[in-house]
């Protein structure tokens, strides 16, 4: 199983490049604001509608605010528009993991996850969404999901019932069951491919996906009570071998996603059920996984 080329790049070099990109993008956004080239609320609504997002849709959203371009009102506008376009009969969900590094390093420090106060490390939009009106958050200490809409509680209530985060009754699994969509706004599977892990929680894919030890982590719930949640975390050695974006040609051939623009951000709109069904079939037929996207059979 070959290593991803990204795993061979020293961490300090990755950090330097990310910081350079961040400063460059910040300068570009300031220039757009000064020239009055910002994206308005109405334009953003139009972009989502043209992307096929409509009232009643169930959405899992991964988004980079800076990639969209300068937006009048910033992340708050994006969150308000997402709620508006799907309506209360729809659903908006976002990953709000507190982890911006390896899961194993994080849990080894024995962190306390406070569902109300622990911030999201998944970007500005996710943090604004997490704290916005009507949003509730699951109790999972490593992969909590924030949810808004008529079925919000249904989506999150069973997230911690098993010792892995992506099981069939997790918010990830329930999006598949409800025929929802996954939006990758300015990001791709390489940096936001959490739904790929639903295959690993459904089937034995033949590699040590999870670290050998389970962790019992302290969680503070909405009432301020302490509880213990047991979870597994990803095996960092296996994670180095991920080649998530190499699955995109397969998903495109199978009609799993379409490519659109939200502002200036290239956006992938995935059908969650088709994605899961294609992953299962490709694995059963040819051994395809994110670690071996070309398959073995």
C-alpha cells in the first residue's frame, strides 16, 4: 500500500505553506472588499439554488470561508443563507470537531469536551453555525456534529451509542438514510472526507483503521453534568496512507457528485446515499478504499 505523497512532506514545511496561503488569501479578500466586489446575501442564495439546494434538503456542509471570497456579513451570512435555503423542514449539519491535529495526540492529553463551550476547529463557518440560534450539538468528544432543522435531535441523539464516530446511527449514517447531500465548499475529500469513514464503520476493510486502545473521555452535557464517552481514534500510521481525492474519478463516473461554484469556491455536491453505495460496491468487487483507490481485484 503506497504512502500518500503528502505524508512524505515534513510537518514544518506544511505549516509554512499553509501560513503563506492564509496570508495571501487574506490580502486578496481585503482587496475584494475595498473594490466593492463582495458577494451579497441574494447572490449567495442564487448560487445555492443553482447548485441544486432547495427547501427540505438535508445537508452536511464542509466549507472554507476564505475560498468563497469576500462576503458581505461574513460567516454569519453563509449560515443564515444555508438555513434559509433548506427551511425548517430541511436540515443543516456541520462537523465541529475540536481537533486540528492527530486524534491520538489530542485524546492522549485527556481533554474535557464541553458540548456548549468547546469550540470547533473546523473553520469559521462551523464555529458560527455551532453557536447560532436553534443549533444543537452531539456529545461525541472527537467528532461532534452540530445540527439545525426539524430532525436535529433525531440526527444527533445516538451518536455516542457505539465506540466509533461514523456508525450507521451516527449523524453521518443518518444523512445516508435520509438521502441527504454533502457540500464540499472550497475543500475536497483530502481535507474533509469524513463521510468516507462510514464504509470503515460498516465493513472490515482489511487495514487497522483505528488505534488499538479505546479512550474514555469526559464530556460535559447541556445540563452541566459530567459523563464518560468511550471512543476509538484513527491509527495515525494508517491515516498517512489515505489517498482520498483519488476516489473522485470513481465517484464522478458513477454520478455521485456534481461540480458547481459557490461564490469563488469550487464546490462538490455529493449524494450521500450514492456515495455510500458506490463505496460498498467498489470495495466488495475490487477492494477499493481510500487507502487503495485503484483496487486490488
